[in-house]
């Protein structure tokens, strides 16, 4: 069993063993700052779904109203006029065959990859490299699209992707500890609203079974899952 540090014990004493309302949790989580860097605020959910069934695989993306607080580097696979659109939208790296070469060599200097449908054949050639890193473009997350301007703007403007794992868990960064409690709350509400909207019609019973927020280096604060299921 790993030894618990004095720092972590001190933080844990600030968190009560109960379910917090979202507003209270977003205030409390800011009091758990202990690192020298601007820690991320992370939300973790457990959903009552069975991802083995295709209609219960919850996956998508949502743009947070207050952004993520992170600087996101965006690469775009496109051709012709779409290359110019991507550059004008602020993409950091653009190309097609020439962009695949450095990726094949292991040089990945971006956080999000967007591709137009006509370039997916090229992207597929480096799919074995992109897939394990979670960088493979997908229509469900809006990263395979002809509207590269919107896709780049979304990625730069605070879009987060989500995907439930085989046990029904998912997590995402929804801001920074430097954000106000209200900004964190608005971001969590936007994220949870997207998850609730994605609820499969075949999912029975309580949809969000457990939920918590935390900082990068803090204990978790348990959220009132019943309150979260009412967010729209």
C-alpha cells in the first residue's frame, strides 16, 4: 500500500465524506490547491451503461463555455482550399502526405488532429501511431469534417472529448484551479449536460451512478449524482 504524504492528508481533512452540491464542490476544490503549477480541475463519472453494446458507447465532444485553460496545438490534414481555411483559422500544423511523414517518424507536435474526409486514407496510414495516443480523428468528436474552420476554433476554444471505458467510467479536464468557482461550475454543467443528452434510450435505471471532481494532485470531492442528472 502506497504511503500517503502529509500534504495529501492535510488536503483530505478539508473534504468531508459526503456528497457535495455542485456549487459547494466547485468552491471547495479551489481550496485544495497545493502544487506550484496551475492544476487542472478534473471530473470523473461512472455511467450505468454497457459499452459492449454499440448504442451504449458514449463518445463525443463539447466546447466548454470558459475554455480549458490549456494552450492547444492543432494539426489539420486537408487539401486545396481547405488547407488555406485551416491556416486562416489558426491551425498550428497543416498538410496531407507531407504531414504524415513526421508522424510516421514519431514526431508529433500537436494535441488535436483534425482531418477532412478526403484525407482519411492518408491518416489511416499512421493510424497505428495515432490511435494509442488518442489522436485519431473521428466524426463523433467533430474531428473528421469539411468545416475545418469550426473544428479548429472549437479545439482552440475549449473543446474536450469524452469516451466511456468498458467499465462505464469517463473523465475529463474541465478547467484550472485558477478559474473562479462560477467558471468551473459553468464548465462542469456544460460537460454534464452533454453527457445527459447522450444518454442511450436503452440505458435503464440511474444513469450517473457516481461522480466526483478533483485537482491534478488532490483528493476527490464526491458530487450529488442526482443533481447532475437534472442538468440540461
